[in-house]
C-alpha cells in the first residue's frame, strides 16, 4: 500500500512530533500544579492547627484537599488525553 504525502507525521527539528512536546509540557504542569497545591495545603494544615482540631474538622479538611487535587488532575488529564487521541 502506498502512503499519501499528507499522511506522514511532521517532525520538528528535534525529531519529535509537536504533540509530544505539548504532552510533556502539560505533564510537567500537572506535576507542578499538584506539588504546588500540596505545598499550599500542607502549609495551611499546620498554620490553621488542623491536627489540634476535632476529628470531623480534620476529615473535612482532608476531603476538601482531595477534591481540589481531583479537580486539578482531571482537568489537566482531559487536555493530555485529547492530545494523545489526535496522534
């Protein structure tokens, strides 16, 4: 079977597809965002003296943290998956 000229992926000078660079960039943003969120939340955890609060307050704090992390991860993963499907 003969390849059509327009069906070959275009490579950048570094030899990778443009989508690969964007996926790597978004992955680094994902990792950095989660690390930054965790840093801020852990700081708030101790600044607000959450360990000294009742168990229900601690659980609520952790639940909010988990939901925020989930929002960050799912929003960025949607963008990464969208790029991967285009390949």
